[in-house]
């Protein structure tokens, strides 16, 4: 199935955690990293998140810089990338920034068999793909069919893992903050059920960039098996 170029971006601590054990969206990024993430979002046609991140962290998923927005428009793109959620049922918190942020295409993927009568958010394009779970390959094919060529995945660990396990990720970018959170239950870049050693997702040699705040940006291409 045709799909967009897919890249994951996360901010993690040195011990690999993308949040504290409290799972309240702890700040990990620095200002310099925030600028990098804004540029990455501005390069994407859509930004994808899992439902728990959508619900608990309530991210904006928008490009903030006026000059980056102007560059998108000059390239003939919409000012903001599409905001895309993956969920197991048709339900969103009514106050979600996902819904109320600056105008953008808003897309929600859910498994088949949802009751659309009870979903009061008309601007959201809903696609039912897969039985029981969203078929992520089919969801990406839907995005490709609607002209999205570059998609940024912004977590969380469950969604990242499923996409990696299915071989649907081309690149992983990681801001490694000089912090340690610890906590066996704190989320990581890739959670889910985990993989056996011989099924590990293999990455190429990283591009490494040191930021003045002590953080490191690592950019890996995923080796397709
Ligand atoms: N530091 C960072 O860069 C960063 C970025 C993002 C998130 N985070 C953190 O990550 C944590 C959240 O991660 P998480 O692993 O708990 O959740 P998540 O990956 O954000 O969302 C998982 C949920 O997404 C839905 N989902 C994912 N794949 C699906 C599929 N194939 N079919 C149907 N539904 C699917 C399900 O939602 P439902 O069953 O609920 O509908 C599932 O429970 C939070 O602590 C957040 O702050 C950190």
C-alpha cells in the first residue's frame, strides 16, 4: 500500500523516558529543541498522535512560528499541517486543542462500527479502518490518497511501537535531554508488548547534533527489513 514518508519525533530523557511515571506530559524539550520541532512540524503535511496523548497531554500540534507558516503558504501548502488522531473509539474531549486550534484539516481514525450520530464534532473527518483496532497501514494509505506525503508522528509510546513493529516508519528523531526520570512504568519511545531481540527494529548510523542546552538531537533512518 502506498503511504507517506513517516517520521517519529520524541523528546526523551537519558534513561529513555518520554514522560514521568505520572504521565502528565512533563516538559522535556528545551527552547532550542522547541524551535527544531516547530521546523519539523512545518515540514509535515500532517501530525499524528495516539488517543492517550491527545486526551491526557492535550497537545496543540501546530506550527507556531509566523515565518514558518508564511513559508508553508508560499509553497502552496495550508498554513497548518493536518491534525490526525488514532483512537479505538469515536470520542474526543470536547475542550481538546486538537479541535479548537488554528484552522487545519482534522482527521480521526477509528476501527469500524462506530456510532457517528453521537459524535458532535462536524469539522473532524472520521475514517473507520480496521476491525477492533485501527489498521495503521490502511490509515496511512488513506492519508497518501488524500495527498499527504510527509507525516510526523508525535507519540506516544504505544502508537510509536505499533508503527515501528509494522515497518511503517522511515525515520526517528530524538531529542535526548540531560535528565533522568527513572520509573519502570514511565513511558518510553516505544512501549507496547516489545520485540524479541531478533525482531528488533534496526536503525542506521545517526546524525548527531549537540544543542547549547546540553541536549543531543539524534536522527536515525529506519533500516527496512
Ligand atoms: N516526550 C514526548 O516526545 C512525548 C510525545 C507524545 C507523548 N508523550 C507521552 O506519552 C504518554 C502517552 O503514551 P501512551 O503510550 O500511553 O499512549 P499513545 O500512544 O499516545 O496512545 C495510545 C492510544 O492510542 C490509541 N491507539 C493507538 N494505536 C491504535 C490502533 N492501532 N487502533 C486503535 N487505537 C489505537 C488507543 O487509544 P484508546 O484505546 O484510548 O482509544 C491507545 O490506547 C504520555 O505520558 C505523553 O505525555 C511524550
